[in-house]
């Protein structure tokens, strides 16, 4: 796959994840309003189990957290896609850079989870 084709594919992936995030956030805000809850009232902490159980129950918090997680996942998706593209083109240095970025992000998430 040529570089311009790969960049277009990554662009479409980023657009799709952005639309998905906006859709989840819009559904969450709509459910908040329908339940009579102010979107400014604050929210519950992130609990992945509550998110999974809350989606079928149409929990506003579950959809809001899905939207936030999708927003967070968007740049991560770009880094992973870049690593794959560099690996396919044989650019070992850039694969290493992309993997290094993923390690730094992972360390940040792990340290936040340990501290929190």
C-alpha cells in the first residue's frame, strides 16, 4: 500500500472514531436531558463494568464514558496504524519510535491507575 493510500485510510479511521465519539457523547447528553439530569451536575467515576452494564440499560453515564474513551482512543489508533504502516514499509526506526510512544502512553495510564 502506498503512503498516500495509507494516509487516506488512517484519515478515514480517525474520522470514523471521531464520529463514533461524538455519537456516544450526544446519546449520553440526550439521555441525561431525558432523565432530567443537568449535564453540568458532574458525573460518576469511570468503572468499566458499569459502562458495559450501562449500555443496554441506556445509562447516560455509560454513553458519556464511551464517548470520552473513544476520544482518548483516537490518537492511540493513529499511533498503532502508523506503526503498522511503517512496519509494512520496512522502516524499523519509525516502528521503534511509534512503539516507544505507545510505551510512554502505557506507562502514563498505568501510573495514573496506580496513583488513583
